[in-house]
C-alpha cells in the first residue's frame, strides 16, 4: 500500500482527515462529536456557515497568489455571483465586503512588509502526544521567531461569553473561536520542523465599512493552557474518531437539530443550561 502524501491538492480532503488530526477538526470534536464524525463521513454544514468560510478563504486566496485567487473564484463562482435581480452577474455583498478587506490590507505598509514577505500556505506535519497532526501556516519565513495567521471577523472588539467549567468570562473573538489551540499546534509543529520557538501574530481584519485591522499577539500562557487542554482530551477524541467509542451529541448544533427525534421530556430549566 502506498503511503499517503500530504500536499496542497489533498490537504482539505477526507483522506487527509483520516490520516491526520488538525486544529479545525479537533475543535469540531470539542464542539459536537456527532457533528464532527458526520463531517468525516461526508456531511456538509448549512449554507450560512459555508458562506462565512467561503468569504474568509476568498481573502486568504488573494494574499496567497494571483493563481490561487483565480482558481478559488472559478471553483466557487456559483456561490459568489448573484444570479437574480439588479445585482445579477455581480459579486454578492459578502464578497464586496471581502474586497474592501483586501483593499485595506493592500494599502497597509506594515502588512506588506511582514505578512506578504513570508512564504504562504506552508504545510507542517508532526506528532503531538503520539498522534499525527497537520497544519498550514498562512505566512512564515522559516527561521523567524514569529508566524502570522490572517483572520476575518465581523468586529474584532465584540465581546463573547466564554463558557468555562471553572469560571466563565467575557473574551474576544480569539478566545471564542479557540484560536489559542490552533496557534499552539502551529507553534509546536514549527518547533518540531525548524527547531525554533515562534510566536503567533494574528492579522485581524473586519467586515466593517471601512474595515478595521490589527496585529494581535496571544500571550504564551494562553498557548500553554490550550496545549495542556488538548493533551487532556486527545485520547478521548481519537477514540471517537477511530470508532472505538460512539460520539456524543450536543443536541444544539445544526447537525443535531437536523437529525433529532422527539423523545425524552426535558425540564424548562435545561433549555438555558
């Protein structure tokens, strides 16, 4: 049997997800095991979530290369181009927002000198706690003490309630999306490949008009905590992913709502737990 070779062409494939763990998949299992397993088996999320991903990837592909951006538009033009009304044949509003984000970053000298100077879409692999992992760096100059990750967001100053078993608190979109876990994984994989401790810098750009933008650092203590939490639950997640134990349903996500059947009666107090 030929060994699986990870590449740009198969990085986002189901086969790659069978061979490697990734930050996005891991966070999916943390959110809802049943939904994550369904995705591994080919289930696709609702259009609203797909649209958010498409917009983010539209911006990413632009700064990867002209070829990548053209290919991305060609592959996704049905979702991007309006097919009716006065805007028929034009970009939908979400992608006009994306074009404003691109323009805002293009005009920023610091962005050009830092993010654009790095190599784009570097694939990394390694083992964390004995499990094969993969990651893809948005922008990195091998040997540098920092790497950069581009994130699109509605409003970077919006507060989110972070549910914590010890003490809940208000946090930023970075905590809400659990980017410390993703960046901790990238940091570890960089150290394994390049033998250097690199710090993450989030390049945040908003969908506001005009867009806001910022370089955002994540303190090392947040990365260390995220890695510790990853190692605590990884064995369980791998057991679910391999089919050794059945996945749990959250009963609240889009997948669980779509596949739910009426059964046990719950108390009204459980609706807000």
